[in-house]
C-alpha cells in the first residue's frame, strides 16, 4: 500500500470516529445564551448564563460545566419559576460563589421598576414590576437551587441604579455586591449568611461608583494589588454594545474609564459584552467569557457565549481583546484542591 493511500485511510478513520477537539470553538456551547458568569470550583470550570429569549420566556436558568474548556456539559433548569415563586419574567445574569461548602446563585428577575416609573401602568399588579436581586443555595454547583429568601434580597433604586446585573466578590473578609443597570452602579455589603444587606463600617448602606459611560454588567477582580472594574456600555440589542474598564486601589474607586477592551468585529460578530473573567490557578493567564451576536442576526435575543484570552500590558492596563472563531486551547485544571 502506498504512503498516499495509507494517509487517506488514516484521514478517513479520523473523520469516521471524530478527531478530538483541540480548541473550544466559539460559541463554546449550543443555544442562545448571554450574560455569562464563569467560575472555577475545584477541578471544573462552570458557566452560568442568561437564557436569551423574550422576557416572558426567561423563567429558568441552565448552567454548563467543563474539565478542559473545550468539552461542555449542559445542566438544564438548575432553578426556575417553580422554585422562585416571585419570578414572573426576565430571569437575568446569574452570579455564582462558593462559601462554606455551599453554592450560592445570585440572580435578578422581573426587570424591576420603581413605583411611579413611566412604565408602571395603573392597571398593573405589583407582581408585574416588583423584582430585584435574589439569591438561591445548593449543595452542588449544578443545583438544584433553592430560593434562600422567597423574596428579593435587594429591591432598591438608590442613585438611580436598577437592581440587576449583580456580581459578588470577597474583599478584606467581607462579601461585597456590585450591581446596577440604567447607567448607574452601586456597591453594597452582604451579611455573612447572604440573607440581607448590611451597612459599611462608616454606616452607609450604598456606595455609588459609576464611571463615565457605564450602562450595566459590572464585574470586579484584583490583580497585583490593583482592583479592576469592568462593565458594558452601549445598547444591548445592537452592535454598539462593548466592554470598558477602569483601575483603582480599592473596589470603592474612584474609577475613571481607561477605554474599550472588547467590541464588535464585523468579520466575526457584533454586540460583544456582558462578560466575566477568570485567572488560571497559579498563573497570570486570564480568560474572558462573554456573549456576542452572530452575523447575520435578525433578533435582539440571538446571543451566544464565547471565550477568548485576555492579556495585560506591562503597566497593568488591559490589551484589547481579539475575538476569535477558534476560542481557546484545551486546558484541564490542576487536581482538585
């Protein structure tokens, strides 16, 4: 048998049995999903996204897990309106955190409106506009989750910030929650049991940290002693959506925008934004998980979840993220710690 025939037979065999994936590809899993929160729990990567659909159909959350960033497993309906009794529409932007062996899932629902808002009609029952940020708890990252309070943890429009798009992180022994839509962003302090919001040490309940251009989707992380604040701006339904960032010494700022780090690429996708990031353990290698709109795109709800690398300049500023179709290479986590 000639070498060329052997090569053809080998290639046919790979096609028949399926060649092992070496990169994640983008999107990383099938379906319309947006606002992804990425987390590393033990030896597994997790992504908790919004189900991207008309608001009235957003009544549940799925999540996805992977051992290597390439092969993803879907965990359907980790929580839904059967468990969240006060959920009527618009279940958005989950945020997951582990504490004391339990897994907590923060979420926003109902596209909350304050009383007196122009969109609140006289005939509307309060349940149609009451909402805000809730929290659920489970024994495993994939749930099932139980509504911890049976009502909103935070239903407040202080500083004009709509109570959505929460992100929870630890700072000096406290758990803080950054949140906000409608072009305003606040920080609050959570009680240790996550059942209430408590005052900061100076007695204040809410601290506004809104930078110029901010719209929604805030996250924070610490790197080399500095705090990075990232958010989305522009319109979520169109190609103007993008990610900007700022750096400060603490999560309280002050924050001044340092520019855009993720935006549309007409050759690949539009509307890139509402993201999260993670650092591979023991390294300074960073990844960004975000949603974007395939081209062509006929619906505001057609958003997919993607992953790419995120790099820093020597001075600590973030380099513009290059969106790809290939995604990232396989990278298993270290053995469970």
